[in-house]
C-alpha cells in the first residue's frame, strides 16, 4: 500500500506522516528531507538544491522526479508514505505512472494558521526533529529533546519565503489533487485540531 499525505506548509503533514508510517508499517519518505540530505552532502547538486530551497522556490520537476525515483529504487518495493511529493501536475503524472498510489490524505489549513505555525517552527539542525515555540516546546529552550542538537529556524520559514511557498501550493494543489483523486481513495482531514485529534481522525478513516 502506498499513501500520499498532502496539505499546505505547516498543516502538520510531517508529524502525521511519522505517526501513520509507524502504525501502518510504511516507509516515510519526506521530499523535503530527501532534498536536505542531498544538501548536507555538500555536493554540487546539493548546493544547487540549497540555492533554490532557501529562496522558497520549488525544485524543478525533472530534478525532483529524478531524486525521488532514486529514493524509490533504493527502497526496493517497500510500502511508502509520500510526504510533500507529488506537489505539481508533472510530478503527479510521473509518480502515478511509476507506482500505484492507493490512498491520499489531504490536510486542510487556512493561510493565516499556516503562517503562524511556520514562523514558530524550530528544527533540530542535527537530526531534523520538529518543535514549535508555542505548541510543541522542547524540554530545554533551543535544544533538541532527541539528540541534544541546536534548534534553528529554517531559512524558508521566514515570512517572505512562507508567502511564496503558500502561493506555489495553492497554484499547484488543485491539478495535483484532481489527478490523484482519479487514481486513489481520497480523504480530507481538518489540520487545525491537536496532533492527537488529527491522528485519531486519520486512523478512523484508514481503519485500524
Ligand atoms: P518541506 O520540508 O516539505 O517544506 O520542503 C522544503 C522545500 O523543499 C520546499 O520549499 C521546496 O523548495 C522543496 N521541495 C520539497 N518538496 C518538493 C517537491 N515535491 N517539489 C519541488 N520542491 C520541493
């Protein structure tokens, strides 16, 4: 079973994806994490990706599809939960022709809520774990609970980059959803309640 979790930036896709992957034994593939892994390698490709991401722009489709195809091949037919991919019509056409997508979960959130959540998000620069200065505080301020790494604000979580990312999301989401809906079972879930409530709702829809 392959699932896509979609939703605007800040809707909690990554957090829900981790919970879903654990419960339903899927491999969580976050497009953003795959790209950040490449950036951390400090390769020429990683530098190219870094320049695009830090401005809040999307990675061109051909490059994004290549990176994801490589990841899928590395996973050798494991069941995958895609998070943050596909984000454009071209990526959707590519992935649906590469493997079968069985279910789509779309989290919804207003732009105002998304901006508020993203500007208070903090990420561990070492292990990538997410925190929030309001809703998911670390035990010790500025320090990751999991590995002790430093918590930072991502370059693309500043207001100008957030606005650009949300604009891209709205432009692309409609064609992506309509294509995915024609291929897989679709569930729409309100992304504004607590992490626990959203997860409970998702489990009730997917079945236990
Ligand atoms: P995320 O961690 O999902 O918010 O992604 C961080 C950044 O990575 C985005 O703002 C884009 O620049 C890039 N990115 C992630 N997923 C994709 C995708 N499917 N297509 C193009 N760019 C992406």
